[in-house]
C-alpha cells in the first residue's frame, strides 16, 4: 500500500496508494521491486487492482510526500491533473 524511495538528491519520498489501505493487509497489491533495489524513472514499482480497492470502499487518492522536505529550498508538484507514467510529478530543489 506504500513505497518509500530515497532519491539520488537524498529526497525521501513516500508514495501511499489510497487512504487507509494498510487495512487491506497487502490484498490487491503486488510489489515489483525488492526492498533496497535501485530504481529508475519509468520502472514498475508496484501493481495494484484499483477497481478492487475502490469496491472494497477505499478512497484511491494517492499522496506523494517528501518526508524530509525541510532539507530542500523548494518543492513543487503537479496537483491539478492526472500524471501519466513517465511524466514528471515533483520538482525538488
């Protein structure tokens, strides 16, 4: 239901698929990378069944948080549209 990433610029990112989805205990989620793996833009990290998660009554809003945001001068992101695979989501300076 969630993935943590440390970027090459040391930004610590948390991707949380849906709200309260921890209660699903992994049901409908299929990780595609091992813990500690080095990943690159475009790599498939996690597959999940969005429709099943919705049917189970969960909000599928997916926050992406920079947990160490105070270490950076500026963070901006796409908030007004759906971001497609391969598109930039966040800019961190």
